[in-house]
C-alpha cells in the first residue's frame, strides 16, 4: 500500500505536477494514462527519488516519508523502477544485471571481487524464474531480444523486494505482441506477490486491458481516477485534447463486453 | 554565365563583405604565412645545395652493418620493456584522474576543470624533456624512461578514458541510482563494462606510441636502443647507425601491426 499526498514539482516557473494525491492498494495494477509531457514520467521519478519533488509526502506501509527522504533506503522500503529503454548494462550477464537490484546492501570490496551472498543470488535467480528467463541467466544482456531485456528489467526491479514497482512506459519501444507478453508478466507478478504496480502508458487499449484502475493525467493534474469501465470517450478526449481517432469509440464499446479481468490468457504464456 | 559549356557553380559568401571578405582574408593569410616562412628560414637554395651531402651521408650508411645486431638485441628489448612498463604505469596513474575528469561523474565542475588541466599539463611536456628530468632525479637507465613515458602517457590516457566515460549510455546509471546502488559499485558495474572496449583500444594505441618514443629515449640516457643510435653517430659509425634505424623501423612497424590487430579484435 502506497499513498501519495500533495506531491508537486516545478521546473523554474513551469509547473509539471500540481498537488497530486493518489493511493494504490497492495497488489493493485494502476495505470497512469496521459500524453507526452503530461507529467507521467516526472511523477514516477519523484516517487522513487530520481527527481526531488518540491513538496508532498508518500506513505509506505503506514509510514510517512517526506519529500526530502524519498528514495532514502534507510527510511523506507525500496520503490523499484522499470524503464522504457530497459537500461540494462549490455555487456554484463543477465544475472549480474538482476543482481543490481540487490547491490545496495553489498560491500563494495566483495562486489569488486564479484562475490555476492548466496541469499542475494537466490533472490536474483528467483526473480528471473518469475519472468521465465532463468535459463538465460549466464547470457550477456545484449544477446537477448527487446522483450526479454525488458523482462530482465522487471526481474531487476523484483530483486529489490520492493513495496511498489514503477514502470515508465515499459512497452513503448516494443511491438504489440511482445508488449502484451511483457505487460502480462508485470500483471501476474503484481497479483502473485502483492507488489503494487504503477505503470505509465500512452496506449489507451493497454490501459483498458491491463489496468485495474486508471489515473488520467493532463497538464500535471489528475482528471480521472477510477476503474477502466468508467472511462468514457469524453474523458479520453479530455486526457488527449484534439484526439481524432474513430477507433477509440469502438475500443471502449467492445472492451465493456469482453472484459475477462482476473487472469487473462497471458498468464499461460508466462508459465509456458 | 556559360563559357565554353562550363558554368561556375559556387554559393556566394554569406558575410557582409561578400567576395571582398574572402579576398582580404586570403591576403592576410598569405602575408602571415610568408612571415612565418621567413622566420623558419625556409630556403630552397640551401636545400638544393645540401642534397649532395645528404647523398654522401646515406652512402656512408650503406651497407648497414648486420654484424652490429649482436650488440643491438639487448638494447632493442630494453626499449620494448620500457614501452610496456611505461604503458602499465601510465594506465595506473591515469585511473584515479579519469573518473574526476569526466563531466558526468565529476562531483563538481571545478573538480572536472582542474583534473582536465592536470592531465593537460602531464601531456603537455614532451617525453624527452620528462626523461631528462627523471634522469637527473633518479640517474641514467631505463627506469627513468619508464617514468617519463608513464607521466606523459597518463596525461593522454586519462583524457581519452574520461572522454569514453562521458560517452556512455546514462540509462543504466539511472537504473543503478534508482536501485540505491552507491557510487563505487555503480562505477564498477555500470561504467566500466561500458567503457572497457574503448579503454583497451586506447591502451594499445598508447603502447604503439610508447614503443616509438622508447626508441629515442636512449638519446638522453633513459635506456634502450636510442643510446646505441646516438653513440654510433658520434663515433661516425654510420653503418651501425643504419642498422639501428632498421631495427627501430622493424619494432615500430611490428607493434603497430600487432596492436592494430588486437584493437580490431576488441571492437
């Protein structure tokens, strides 16, 4: 469970986030929907301390963390992040990339000697197992396909044993088929481990399919916060002003009818 | 305008002075070059007069004294050892500087500029001059040459290492930061794997240069084949000198060949 309270961020005079408040239950898959420049990325970066917010606080496991302490590992459970470009170190092995998630607690000297605790290696291998890539642990990261690299990114986030996983446009550079596989893994992990997921997307269709709840962001304000079936064409037009897409209406209609929320067939792909 | 089926196709200069500007700049450059040529005492007449003497010098070198090779082996290998250890020391000397001399890792812009200037100074002093200093400090011999190459080489290696660090993909670094990984471990696992191929290429390139430099360090008493070269000349044993030059050429060409092969393999 994580709660964001009155988070705000401005760059000079340009306000990127106005007073954002939202909460995510444990094991909830929240999708943040919005056009480029709406502040989605800034929101996630403020939440794990990559960017310092101007004001606000977050509450993790009932503990209040103020703006200055966000990202401080002594004061909070980790908030992991998955990036659009996966951000793996290409010349390192898959396993070592996942071990980055455990590295914060490792002594520098031992790490330099490439020595890691058994326990940490087990956690990393287990994370790889959850994205079905344990058999590629010894391969170099750049030998994997784009979708597989993003799954390693998910495993790295998992290895941190986080309270929340933030995913910043995780499928923006993947093809539709691979995108659904990757989002499927993320959704399954969210359900099975109880880790909350906050996932930035700009594709409405994926938001409808994978989101348990959708937050619409526009101009740094939350203008929608509800379940996908409450999302109307009108709201979509408010999130994406000037959007002309005749297919959108059809998308919303068909979606209402064929919504097999709980466990999609993707879970089978994942275990295969 | 067409003349004899040819047309002059040039975009007119965009400056305010137009073609006049080009004319004035050209004239100024010509005057400046003439001035420097006078300063350098460039004199084709002298060159023409000197040609027979050059021919005389060359003919005295012929044929090279292959028997002198017996004496040269040791000196040639000494040059090679100086080059190898000059490179190794140079790498270790460059390492502590390069991280602070990289804009993206340096803790403060002032540190970055200071480190770059330190590296510039190290690189700015010629190897021969450094060798003279080290010979004066620790005495004649190859170790003075090693130190001279190390200091000059560290200046160059540090700069190239730092530039490689500045070119890395910053994405993984951000991922490390978001996972709460400290600076040192980020460098070991996030930066080094990304720069290693480039660094190795730079190190082998430096080794090539050092072999070339190590062959002349002996002239100032810092060990190696340069000593044989200069003493044979002083004794007017030009056939021995020719042999030295041949050996130096062979060494330089061989290292260039081997090193460029290795560098191609790393990429």
